[in-house]
């Protein structure tokens, strides 16, 4: 007699006593069908259904192999593979020499890159960048983000434990010095250098996204709160030559920002202030104030403190612009929300909110005329604006 297979998980007793709506009953029926090997064998025999089934199987495999695929990316970035391919096709022999990896092993990496859509093998042993590879090679910020994931992945090595415990000693929590308890003067220079450089380098796509969506041509003075090294201000200044620049960040970051803006020839157009945005006085001479990748870093109570302080400090009529990755129905927004959900869990602070949630915080803090503005790329950012 054939052995009966035991289900992986016994069916739980339902906790819902009310009759289920039709859509849920259909979902449960569908799940039973999909979980049945016999049904999947049937699907594999019907060409149209087979295409759907294979697509779902490939999606599931993408998740299952996700760690390996991101290690392919990490190896490529660390070795300098994508830069080595900028501008011209290159042979395996040349790459092996330049990257100091034996040819047969390098081929493993190169073939994986082809399968993942990063490279093309133009002819045997001749390699050229594919679209995603070309973006990686041209954007320092993406490379920097991928490199800093090494810390995140160590924090996520036991994700179930991370979910169960409130860990305060993660690498990300040490890296983002401002999410820990700060002394009166905030973190020291050495504690902010790493994240400030990462933020500067990864600002290009964010700034492009904001500047493509929000029109600063009517703005005289822009204050970027938590403005880091001033990379967003520099991008805005480049598009709007008449714009006066103000930046507010922790004292150690403000010093870096002043140096950076000076080095770009923007010193005369900018005033940089150091302080704590939850409690210190903010410059009040701006007609527009931006919060770029700020609120998402903080828990709800801190978001309320930040917004209350900003509300107190600004003159009535000032425009507030919040720009960050937000949860939403678009595929990019959903990807961002899944990514940042775990990221902020490891960091021990913050969460990826929807535009509606951000709008509720702004309204509760007293801001008026709150609006959500979609950007060309919801993976990078959605904007919420309001008036003080
Ligand atoms: C995620 S970074 C974003 C930087 C920049 N807006 C960008 O998008 O590149 C958060 C910034 O907020 C600053 N920050 C954090 N806590 C702060 C506080 N209490 N007061 C002032 N700035 C703070 C950090 O120093 C850092 O520059």
C-alpha cells in the first residue's frame, strides 16, 4: 500500500467564526488546488496554464535564490566588473587579468551575470554590459548601497530571531549613529562619515525623481532639513541658479555639508546650521522646506516630535515637502515597502509609511493643504506636500 504523504503543516483550526466572503472562499479553494501536486501536473500539460505556472515557479525561485543573486551583484561590484566593461566589449582573459580572478571561476560569475540580465555574452568569451549592468556601472550610489548591504545581511542572518527580539546591537544601528541615544552635541564626526558619504553618493536618483516632479522655480530659499552633505541642495541649485540654500543637520554633519557645498562653489549661496531637528530652532527664512529620506528613519513618536518642531519654527505660508520611498499600490512602492520593512527592523527604528499615513501625521501636526504627488518612480520616492 503506498505511504500516505503527511501534510507539511496540519490545517489550523479556523479562528474566524463568521461566514467567509466569497472572494476569500475562492482564494482558499485556489490555494488547495495550487498546493496539490496532481493539479500542478495537470497545469503543466495545458500550454497556456503551463506558461502561468512556470512564471509563478520562476518568481518563487527568484525569492528562494535571492541571496545568491545578490551575492553575484556584490561580487561584481567588489571586483569592479561593471566599471571594467564600460564603453567596450571585453574578453574573459582581459577581465581575469584585471580583476585577478582565475578564468574558469570568473566564467561562473560572468554567466550568472548574463542569466540575471546584467551582462550579455556578445560572442563566446566576449562580454558587454546589459541595461542593468550599464546603470550599475554609471551610478556610484547603487554600488555604495550594494556594498553596505553586507552589514544588513549579517543583521538579517536569523530573521526569525530578529522578529522575535528587540535587538539593540545590530550593525545597522551602529552605522546610523542618530538612531541611538545621542548626547547633547549629537554623534561625532567619525560616527557620521560613513552614512553621510553613502547618502551623498546615493542622492542622484532621489534628486532626479524629486526635481522631475516638484517645481522649485517659484521658490526663493530652500531649507533642506536633515540635508546630509548637501547633495540634494546641490542638485536643486544646479537646476535653479537663483535659489538660495539652507541646510540643517546634526552638528558633525553640518560641518561636512559646509565643506562639501563650498567645494562645489555653492558656499556663497548657502547657510548651514547644526542642531537637533526634534528640538532646536530652525532657520525661518525659507519659503520651502524639504525632508528627504527623513521621516522613514524614525518611529511614530519621533516623527511627531520632528514635525511639531518644524511647525513651531516655520513662518505661516511656508511649503513643506516630504520625499521618500512610500508604501503604495505600484510595484516599485511595494518593493520598497518590503525592502525597508526589514531594513528598518534591523536598524531598530523607523518604518516605510504610505502617503496617506504621512499626510495624517502632517495634518495632526497642524499643516494644511496636504497633497500627495506621484513621481515617475515610486520605487525611489513619492512626495507629500503641505503648507505651514
Ligand atoms: C537618511 S539620512 C538622509 C540625508 C539626506 N536628506 C539624503 O536624502 O541624502 C538622514 C539625515 O538626517 C540627519 N539627522 C538624523 N537625526 C537628526 C536630528 N535629530 N537632527 C538633525 N538631523 C538629524 C542625519 O544626520 C542624516 O543626515
